[in-house]
C-alpha cells in the first residue's frame, strides 16, 4: 500500500497482481493511515487501487494458510477490518473512494464506509463473503442496510452476486459513475470542492449525521467480529477457500 501525504492523503492499494487483495497487515496499515487525520493538515483522504481493480477484498491464499482459534479470529477482525471501518466512520475529514475497478468483499465494504464514492463505468461490486463461507465485515453489516436498504443488503450478502456500477449508483452505494477515462477528473473536481470547505466543520457534520442514525457503530462492529470469527471456524469457509484456490465451484452442504 502506498501513502502519499499532503493536504489530501492518498492511499493506493498496490498489489495489482492479486487484484489488490488485502492481508491483515494491509488492513492494519490502512487503519493506521485513517487514524491520525487532522482537519488542520488534511482536507480529505483519497483511496484507490493500482491496475484494473479497486480491491478484491480479503486475500484468499492468506486465509488458506491461517490457523487460529475463534477467539484469535475475533481479535484479528476487530483490530484489522473492524478498526478500518471504525476509523473511516469516525475520521474528522471526508473519505473519498475512487473506485477504478472491481470492489469486492472488503473492497465493497470500504466503499460503503467512505463518505464519497465515485466509480468507473467498468467497475463491479459484490459482497462476496458468502462465496468463501464468511460473513460481511469491515463495517458492511453495520452500514449497508442503512445505505442501500435491508432487502438489497440481504440479497448481496446471501448470494454473493456482482452488480455493475450503474446499479451501484441506483442503490446509492456510489455517488456517481463516470466513463473510465473521466474518473480522475471527476474525483479531482470533488477534491477541489472539499478543499474550499471548512474541513473541521465537515468533521462535525459527519459526526452528527452518524450519531443521529440511532445506533452505536461500536456495538455493530463487535457483533460483526463475533459472527465473522465464528464463520472462520466453519466447514463452509474451508470449502469456499479450497474451491477458490483449485478453480472449482464450491459445494456447500447448507
């Protein structure tokens, strides 16, 4: 992951050979990059990916090698993926996702917890966790029902289907879609607008909006981590990972 710090902190996933999949180390680095933002020094954060993908979510090969107990999985999820969501949602400056390509799994979750998201027309989105026997994480279970609605959240979470950028915009998962070759310009226009606004006040507005949703993000993230740590210990997860790595369709018993 590359981090270019200026008035806009630019964070770029730089593992295009694996579609910018996230390891636990990458998630920790991302959480750290979202933790020390100061409206006096930063106007916004920009998150994007190298190559043709925004992020394919969790690194499946890393999952296959992982050996941990359910309590260990809980602690890892809370301190990595959960911390990314918590820091994004509580950041005192706006978070902008420039979705240059597919945003799947935790990649889609990151789009959801960002304050703005602009997507290339070619981008696709999916809460694909169920395809490897897992529960949506990185804040997805807390924010997606509020953002795109309960039924659509269940449809995406229970089926793992992909949707195109146009449908993502219709659902309010992204603010806008633009031709691929216009994405940089459109996001640049937004960042110029944000530079002209009082950043500290944006942070206060963001805090008020989130507080007034009526539920604690912290409680939601704890519940999410609890269920995800349970999912890591299921046969479905083991089957999903094995099927992915061997290029076959998973055979889930239930």
